[in-house]
């Protein structure tokens, strides 16, 4: 946010203007309101949380999160916001924001520069403020301690002269019920690299607070939300330093935080653990990544922020509240993994480098599952495409489906951050259809597979191929042994539904490698036609196949079941159990390959704990 300059609030500072220019944002007046409009007062009084940012005693930017009950922020007088909250101030505070505010100094004769965010997570609301401390922080009264106690939490009060206010949209706020909790903050770490406890907080977090500054003129505090784990730890070592990366999702295009970072890279980031009350305070230097720079770090991200961490405070039980998750934001995109984790370059191919895939055939197998055949066309300067059995292909459907920028789409929130890039396991064997054709077998779910299902031979559908890939340790097709007595020669594949696709592409090559293949496959009754299709393809390989059938069986399904039995498959009309998995292969000489829905995936990992289990993670 930009500090009010008398009555002028519609202008943007140079950092914000730079972001608008880079992202081609049409000019609009700054919606920030001067002072503290009375209309915000009742809402603020009902909101339980306030995030507060300032520059610490070390001249670094820090952020904290205060409150826990309605009344944390209330208008005091015209243009003044009063904060009441619990904190531990004596004999010392582990909170870097309160630490500096306790000094009660007035730089340049004025109150200390601060920014804040009043938050109501239960009702998905937030309002930003920016201004200066009026008279620092003072103890108002003792609540949990006696006068002889000096190390417990007390009620404190702070007054902020508000220069400007801005209401923000609820887009990425994950709903939580906030309840007060007695705090007992304890500083347990303040050195880098980050300890395991700090990494755990980041990995599970779906919310963090970030403060930034525009020199000595103004500050900004805001919230970032997403699916748990949307913030990635890029590095965490003495040699490489500590660096975090997170994607910037589409918002209101004001870019106040990013504009500040563009002109002054100092930021303070705080991760609250709403379950344990722990707080991870981080301070460092941020950089905005746009286009290829973002893609090279976080594939499928148009914009990202990289933060080099320079200081840390890990505080146990530092929150005066807890927050029970009620509902994640419907706008949260899937977590985007680091490019080096998923084995892709992240950069979109340039036109001359592009390999194109044209849809040439569709074979409906069940009412919701179809097989699609694509033909490849190499780009003029592209390297010939090759893939191996069990790998996946990444296709870009954005040219067909992207409807352009939109702030919010409450009728279809999951589409807003959809990049329309999809990854499918190739279900055909390499070269089985020729050197330039491949198949995918997919269930209709979402806009991309919906587009495929509507395709007709009279229409044209050509998409960009971003690449073929897949981790080698989930592939068993071309396993070769250096001697005649391998220590592992039993391959047990556990699949459910369309999780059978990696097996479809690898079964023949694995059989030729001399491996003993066993397939345990959980199938719903409505997908029996897929089971018949797959078993017909591999019945001549001598694969031991057990199909676990669930759901209602009509006369057509009973006929398909008889076909499976005639093809040599064993049928079990029940769910797969631990005994079924334990009974296959030879303990000590078997490898498990799991490609199943999460409940079965987690069950298998528990059933054969300690054995060699490999699986498709589906987060590439």
C-alpha cells in the first residue's frame, strides 16, 4: 500500500507501475481509501485476527499474527485503530514485531511505520491498513498472571494512526473457526538452515502472512493461501542458503505486495500452525519471477516469488488461538512441485521447437472411459521425441480452453487458475502404433477430458506436447539382470480403475524381461468393459490377474465377468484386503508397484511396510 499524500490516493508508486506494465494491466485508479472509513468499523470489531508488519530492531521486515477473539481490532477515534490482544512481553518477547514496538520510539519524530491485515477466516474476509504506531504498545491489565509473575501472557493495547485502508477479496482464504487458547511462547530456534520442525510447518501450511515495504514511505501486509504445501522449500543448507518459492495466483491485479518487492526486496513472512499454535517467523529478500523465469522453477506457473531467508525465529505455542479447518478455498489450484523434483525444464517450447499431437481416433470403452490415439508432428528445430514404456506425456490444451483473465468465477472457481496443461500416462507400448503415434486411456473428469470426449473425426484437435517423462523407479518394463539369479524377480502390480494404464504399457516388455507378473486390480462394476479390454490384451502373457469387483451387477456386467473368467482372470466380488496382497509373490524377492486411489494406496503401503514398494505419485 502507498501512504496517503494529502488527498492523492489514486496514483501508484514506481514498483507497482512496473508490475502493471510487465503484466499488461490496464490503468485503473488505486482503490485504496484514505484514513479509516467508518463503514469498516463494525466488521473489524467482529474479526478475531490481525496480522501486523513492521521493520524490526535489525532493520529487517517482520510479520506477526495476533488476536484470537472478536474485538482484537476496533476503531478508537477518527482514523485510529485500537488493537487488544494477549502477548508475552516480559522478561522478553520472541515476537520480532512486538519486540520493536515495545521500544516506543518515534523514528524521525513520527510513529513507527506499520501495516496490518484484519482477518476473519471463518467468513472469508480481510481488510488491509497502513499507517504508524500512535503510542507504541502498553500493558493494559493482567489477566493470566499476578503482579509477581513476569513470564506469562498479559493483555496489551496498541493504537495505530491509519493512513489508508483497502478491503480485499476472499479468494484464497481457507475457512477456519478461530477459538482462543492460552499461549506460552517459547523460542526454540533462531539459526539457519531451518530445522525439521520449521520444514514441517511449511510443508503442511495452507496459509502464510507477508509484509513488504515501499522504502520509508509505507508498508503492506497481506495473506497468501493455497492447498497445503503450496510453498516449496527450494534450498535449505549452509552451502546453498535457505530459499522458498511459492506461486502467485490470479487476483485483483493491484500487485501492491509485488510492487513493493520490485522496488524494495525486503519481506517478512510468517507461517502459523493453526493446530499446534507454533509460529515460524522468517525475514529475507524476495524476487518476483514472471513467465519463463517462473516456469523454470515452478512448472505451470505464470508468476512466482522466490524468497531468500536471512533470519528466522521458530516459536512454540506462540499463538493465542487455534484454528480448525472448515473448508478450503474452492479457488486453490493443485500444488505445483519444483521443476527439478518432477524432472521437467519448466520452460514452454518456442514455436519452432514445438512438437504437436493431433487427435486421430477415439474409442469409447465405458460410458466415462475412452482411449484416444494421437499422432505426433515434430517442430522444425525440435529433437525427435522418444518415450519408454510406463512414461507419461504432458499436453497443453490452453489454446483450446483458456478463456482469458478473470478475477473471480464463483460459478466455476476451479477453472480460474487452470492452466489446461495435463499429464497422462501413455497406455500404448512404444512403437506399437508406429514411431509417431501413442494412446492414452482416461476417464472423463474436468474440462480437458471433456474436450476430448466431445471430439469427432470431422473436427481437428491439435495440442502442444510439452514432453514425455516419468521416474525410472516406477518403471519395470525393461528391467535387465546382470546375472541369472536376481534378488528380485516377482513384480506385483496393485491398481484401481484407470490406474491400470502404466501396466498396459509395460506388461509385454516386463514379460520379455523374464519377470513374474502378478496384477491385483480393484474395478468398479461400471468399468468392467475396461477390465475385459485390458485382460484380452495381456491374457497370452501368463500374467496372474485377480480382479476385485465392487458395485451393482446387471446382466451385461455378469456377461463381462464370465468373459474375464474365460480369459483366465480370477474374480473376487469384494474389496482387496491385506491377506490378498500378502499372499502374492515371494517375500524378499518381490517388488510392489502401486497405481491406485489414495485409500488403497495408503493401505498397501501399510500392509507391506518395509518391503520394496514403488508408486505413481500423480503430482508431476
